[in-house]
C-alpha cells in the first residue's frame, strides 16, 4: 500500500521514505542557517545493500528470498537498527526506518547512526526451521556490511531475542577469535543480552509519556492513573506496553493485533490477554470483551491511543475518527503528514516515534557497552539510566518546541535574509521539534568532522 484515497478528490502518499523525507524537510525550514547541500546529504541514506538467496524450506520446495540492509548515516557512530521479517518489506520502507533511526539516536543522544534491515517473507507461512535458515543465510550474505563497529542490528517486527542469537552465532562463526557480542543487540540475556532490553521500548514510551503528562501536554492531566488506553499491536512493544501502562495505573480499554482487537471499557487485565493470545493465537474472543476490527479500534474513545504495530495506520482518511486526547507512537511511522495536520488542528498532541519509542535503541546501546566491557548490569541500573535519558530527551523536545514557537518572527526574518523560499512558518508540533533537535545534533557533528576528503 503506497497510496490511499483520503477523500473523493485526494490521494494520500503512503510511501514511508517519502513521508520520512517530508518530515525532515519540514524541520529544515526551522533551521534556515543549515547549508542546503549539507542538509541534503544528512537526509540521504549512505548505502542500501540488497541480497538474494535460496532456502530449501521444510515443505520440500526451494524458495528464493530478498533481503535488504540500509545504513542511513554513520555520522554520529555505527549504524544501528532492527531487522524486520514481513511480506511488505520494500527498499523504501527500509530506507525510511533507517533514517528514523538516525534521528532517534540523536534525540536520545546515543552515539549511533541509523540503519535498518528486512527480509521479504511471511513468517506465518514459514516453519521455525525455515526462519532459522533465512536468518543465517541473510546474515551470511550481508557479510561485513554489519559488524560491532560498522552496523549493529536488533529485533523489529517478527524477529526476537532468539533471532538475534542466530545473528550473533552466524557472524561469530564467520569472524572467529574475537569478542563479537557487540555485533547485534536484543540478544537473550544468557548470550550477552541486557536485562531490561526486551521491555525497553515500551518502558521508554512509558517514561516519555509520564514526563510529557507531568509537563501539562494534556490540559488537566498530570499522570497516567485512571486514564483509558487503546493499544494497536500486541507484540514485543504493544504487548509489554499494555502490561507496563497497566502497572502504572492506567486502564487498558482495548488491544488489537493483525487479526483484530477486543474492547472492554472497564479495563482489560493484560496478563489475561497475554494468556488468551498464547492459548488461542488471537486476542479475539477474550472473556468480557467485544471484538473490534482494527479500524474500529483506532476510533475508540480513550485518553491515549498507542499505535504499536506498523506504518501509516493513522492517515488523512481516519484521523478525524480518532477520539483520543493524546497519541504515543511506539510504532515507527504510524502517523502520516496528513494525519499530523488533522491532529494539530484538533490540538491532539502526538509524542513522535523518534522520541517515544527510543527506549529500545537506548538499552541496545547499554547492551553494546556491556558487551564491549564484558559486564552485566543489574536491571534496576538499566531502568534508572533509561528513565534519566528518556526524561531528558522528552524535556529536550518539549523545550525545543517552546523555543521555536517563541521565536518564529526571528526565524522568519532569518529565512528571508537567506532567501529561503516556501510558505510562512507555522508553530511546530512535537514531531517537527524532535526532528529539529535531531538534525541540529547530526549536522553539528557533520560540520565538525568536515566533508571528507
Ligand atoms: P512484533 O512483531 O513483536 O509485534 C507486532 C505486532 O503488531 C503484532 O501483535 C502484530 O500482530 C501486530 N500487527 C501487525 N500488523 C498489524 C496491523 N496491520 N494492524 C494491527 N496490528 C498489526 O513487533 P514489535 O517489535 O512489537 O514492533 C512493533 C512496532 O514497534 C514496529 O513499528 C517497530 O518498528 C516498532 N519498534 C520496535 C522496537 C523493538 O525494540 N522491538 C523498537 C522501536 C520501535
């Protein structure tokens, strides 16, 4: 799905890389002094690797697969980003996800660039053995395109700690004799993984939400207690998010996955939902709940809507149906620019992905540090560090929004003096503020390093 009709007359662009570029361009308007050629370089991915390989599947047939790995930027450090297994993986999706990783690492201040990878496949149609072969062959084909100091993968949609163990093992078999643990993060704890990594994306989202609420992002609300939450996606991020937001005192009123969702205004016990999904393979039919479609789920009345599944779920054609008072993006790229415009107009704040879901890469960074030092930190220590970094990052974005919106006339004058075209500057939302923070940080490093040679 790359285009979708928002009304009878309008077609909405859903190519995630086009969207990622638009988000970045919008931020660039608030950085008039940034040299246009340098900005263009910062936006472009450095490298896209494409690999094709056969697998003798357990059905007896040989199937051919295509895999990608994109490094968007290594300006601030090695590439960093997940590996996704999904039928809809495309080069532009991988480019977009890699670029969001660059900006995300800059927003939280971890010393990595941005990368992402994926294999076009449908894990629901493949056996665990097939997936194991795909992982090993994909990593073998990538060869030295990944490495502990060049590009470091992690889990994403349909990959998990077990997949990361295979990534490590495959790379280690090909590079014997060194400490290769740092080649991948999100590993099982007994194979160099960090305590707290599995929960880190959701926990980071919780810390960011708490900070934003305490700073008055939703009028009249200062914490999560009693707030009604709807979560789309019930995997690593959404499933653990349900548990953590519930533990923090919120009421989880609806959860959904790719098969559909369930709604219960009195609240769902996430432990019961997890058990039901484990037993039946689906959330539908959960006792005491009404089954809902994914479209219905996104339009349910609630205080906070948390997209934690895929890109472009909130678009021009459904943003007006959203009844939430705030949106927390735990997925990457769940909101299109058209939906952003609607949420702005309706004064529904959106905590953007490059801030809200950055807890995963933050604890991935801690895992990498532990691997390089041969250490294992306590979970309390990891969570305390995560809380500090997420709170500081949330403050940085909220402060930047206030700073920009308080200096629009001066920015407008600077734009005119430098002869930058385009429409007058509007007040920025949190996404644009986060992009400005990120682009400024990456640009500063690029300028100080200089353009090579
Ligand atoms: P996952 O594979 O563990 O879970 C994905 C969930 O989304 C599943 O419950 C699946 O059924 C559901 N889903 C898929 N398509 C859907 C659809 N069309 N409608 C509704 N639900 C759908 O993946 P994950 O790791 O939880 O990742 C979810 C999102 O969070 C992705 O956007 C990913 O890029 C982002 N993210 C993940 C991490 C991480 O550490 N895993 C970090 C940052 C961001």
